[in-house]
C-alpha cells in the first residue's frame, strides 16, 4: 500500500468513527429529550396543579376559621362569598389535574383524595349550620375535631400524590 492510500484510509477511518459517534450521540440525546418532555409536560404539570390544589384547599380551610370568628352575619356572608370563589378555583384546578392523572396507583390515590375533599366539603355544610347558631364551643369543637382530622387525611393524600409524581419524574 502506498503512503497516499494509507493516509486516505486513515482519514476515512477517522471520518467513519466520527460519523458513528455523532449518530450515536444524536440517538442518545433524542432519548434524553423524549424523557425530559415527559417530565416537563406530565409530572411537573401534575405537581404544579397538586400544589395549587393544596393551596386553594388550605385557603378554604382558613376561610372557614375566619367565618367562625366573624363578628356578625354580614361579615360571615362576605367570608362565604370569598369561600365560594376559592372553592370554585379549587374545583377548577382539580378538574385540570383529573385530565392528566395516570393509571394505576395514581388514579387510585387521586380518587381517594377527591373523596376526602368531598367529605371535607360535606362537613363544611354542617359547619355552616352551626355557625348560624351562637354556640361558639360547638363551632370550635367541630373545626378543631373531625373537620381537622378529615382535612389532614386529605392533605396527606395530596402529599402522597406529589411524592408519587416526583418519584416518577426522577
């Protein structure tokens, strides 16, 4: 073999290796890109919505206390108006999340969280009836008792959903 042929062969071999490595890198980057798209378009969106749902429901719970402390019926009515707005926002966020819920364990947990939230809302309706009366001790006992227990169960389920999505994203 001549030196010219050896040089051409060496450059051709280097070119083939560089092309192969480039194609391999493009394929691997495509895989990474697909995985990051799933994380950003699914898990991060779900986690953001769960955070918003947690905020809205916590805000609702705070407004229940504010209504209980209201000095008169007019102040309670104002708090009730704000509570309805917060409740509607929480429901909107929950519906947005429902569209994105995955199958299996996440679906089961999301259904359980929705049921727990509905239980909280049902307790709120009974709580409002107590607010109309003047029995402050009964109002406080209900708010700090079974309503707190049920709300904490709901928040625990939301936290579990956030953890699930965080783990899936990782």
